[in-house]
C-alpha cells in the first residue's frame, strides 16, 4: 500500500542553498532513489541527482540520508516509518555542483598520486605466480565501487578542508595497502603511505568501514596492517640499519 511520505531535500548550488520540504508518494518495495525520481517527475523537474545503475554497483548515487552517508539506490524506504521526515543532502566533504550532486574530483586527484603496480623488471606478464591467500587479500579491496562514501565520512577531511592536501583518504590508503601487500610489487610504499598519503592522520575510528556498501573491512584489513608495516620498518633494527647504510 502506498502512502504520502515527508521529504526534506537540499537544493542549491556552490553559492548556497537550503532544505526544501516535499510530500511524495511512496510505494511498497521502493528505495530512496525511486522517490527522488518521482519527485523529479512530478514536482521538481530540475532537481539534480547523479545515478546510473540503480543496483549498488556504479557508485554514482552517493548522498547523505538523515546525515548518514548512503547509496540512494540501496536504501530501502521500508527502513523508515511512514510518519518520519527523511532528509536527503549531498555529500558534505566535497564541493557542491548542484542539489544532490557534488564534485568528487578530489578523489581522482588522489588516485593519480599513487604510483601504479611495479612488478620485477625481468618478469613477463604470463609468468606472474601468486598464492591463493594473496589473491584473496586483494580481491576484497577490489570490490570497491568508488562511491566515495568512506571518503565522505572520514572525520580527517569531513570538516577539515585544510587536511585534504596531506590525506588521501581511506579508499586510496586502501589502494596503497593493496599494492604493498601484492607479493610481486616492488614499489616500496610504506614511507610514501606515511609521508605522502597521510596514513598517520588516520586514527582508526573505523567510520569508513561502517559506511562501505561493499562491507570492505577497510580499517582492519588495509589501514591497520599498513600502519603495522610502517611501524615495523621504523623500529626493526635491521631495517633501520639497512636504511642508514643504503639510503645516504
Ligand atoms: Fe565506497 Fe567502500 Fe570503495 Fe569506500 S571502499 S569508495 S565506501 S566501496
Ligand atoms: Fe578515517 Fe577510516 Fe581512519 S574513517 S580516521 S580512514 S579508520
Ligand atoms: Fe549505481 Fe546507486 S545508481 S550505485
């Protein structure tokens, strides 16, 4: 049975905006994106929203629902009560383009700062050999759909524009960890993780892992192991001595 739902949607652009109230029909089995589409079709034809697959796989429809970073297409209306007012706002960490659409180019800049996979020079592509356990480790990280909800929620940059320069964010620290854990990678990424990508700014609050729609254990399986590698490198006397001798 359908009902009339109460919605509060942020509307505006880079110059400013605010929340607007709407009453929109909600039908059984719908997700928040269905309601946004009905709002566009019936009352707000120029409402800007980014989406593509409507299946939780393209990572386009990221926004905040009642202040929580979520995919609009994967948030079921049945998780709310009928009388509740549902507030939908754009991701707070990124600059507004219009309405629910933000400029996520920060993330592409950070992606470009990470040097690509570096296999041993004398190894031809067909000669790569990996243990299954190493394959599985990186496969978890490769489930990422680049929705950037983890980047949006991380307090290091959420209300701290000044940290953006020095911090790659959980999604890209995870990418550094993925490459560092690859048995064939010779990129030597621990120093860069700490000094270039800002791993030290992460104080393992785990909010990134909590909002990930792919349920990737970003903190436990990527960030903490990476911090351990950085610590090993710093405090292992053999590594320390090796650095002293060979890195003059
Ligand atoms: Fe989205 Fe998870 Fe990838 Fe972060 S790690 S961008 S939350 S899928
Ligand atoms: Fe941020 Fe996740 Fe670390 S939310 S502080 S990157 S554990
Ligand atoms: Fe693709 Fe929501 S529309 S993840």
